[in-house]
């Protein structure tokens, strides 16, 4: 059994150690005897969704996002949108999350088109939402997994969700998507977007396992699910972060 991961623009989108999300996915696979390959796909490279089980896109600053913008929309856009509708698993962090949406409206009112792969949109604001976060993702209870999410956010964009998109979590501490409606991140089909950096998955192994399990079930129809791991050390770290946040 193998999990095949596509890392979109690893040379441009790796803010606040977002690459740690991939290290977590790979290690949690290897601990279970599951092979894991990570393939970099960047500027000028073709995106062939059938080669992958999970697609990861991290966050970046405006300069890096501007460098990849044309390549993402014009060269890879159709394939990414088709993959989303075909239930491919995506994890998108901050800037990557924003790029998957309909548009980003700058502070002067100018709109920059996004991929339109999920029905979210972002409005730029002068003040930033910064700090450690604590969120509640009740959908993880369906898997029998921990529903508390911890992270770190730093963004000036305010993101809003369309009717077909569910929030990834409800804010207990922090700004979340927009600092107004207490939502954080987004879920559409098997696309998971979040503003959490730092890295997100090492702090939240329940989400990592959900992504792995969902991706493997898409490819291996007889796959029943992941065996549990001893997450004692991870839980000690999580409990410290939760206690500091509360």
C-alpha cells in the first residue's frame, strides 16, 4: 500500500514551516508500514491528478504567490478543479487556501481571480489576525478522533464561505476565517483549507490520520482504515498548547 502525495510549489509556498505537514503525513504512514512518496510539482510542471492520492499546497507571502499565479490558474487550473470535483484529497494552508477560492479583493477594491475550485472568497483588511489558535472540529468525532485543533494564524485576508462549503472548525480562540462568524477554514468534498500554520498536522495528528485514511480509501476500495498509533508524546505537546491557549 502506498500514499502518493503531490506537493504544489514547494519552492514558493513554505511559510512558517508548512512543509512539516508533509513530514507528518509521511512519518505516520511509515509507522504503519505504508509507503509514502512525495512529488514536487512547481512552475512549468504538469499536474496530473491521477498520479496522486493527496495534494498539498502551503502558504506564502504576496511576492511568492504572484510568481506562481499565472502558472496555477492557466496551466494547472482546469486539472485542479476537475480533481476537486472527483473527490481528490487536498490540504491547503493560508495563501494556498485563499488561492483555491473565487477571488481575493485587495484593500483598494481590486479583485484578483482565484481558481474557483471551492466557493470561498477573501477580502483584504489593513489589520492582521495574528496569534495562537484553538478550534473545535466536531466532524472528527465521527472518526472517533480528537476534535480540538491547535495552530497559529497570521493573515490580513478575511475569508467567507459559500453555501456548499462547511467550516473546518469553530473558533474557541483566535480570529479564524474573518474574525466575525467564528468559523475557521473550509471543507468542500475532500478539500480541507485552514489558516493554521506552525505546522498544522504535527499539532493535530487526528486531522493527519483523517486525510491519510480518506485518500487511501479513494484508491484502495477494500481498505478498512488505519490502525491506531501511540501518540503519547504528541498529546503531551498538544495538552501544553491547549493549556496555554485556555
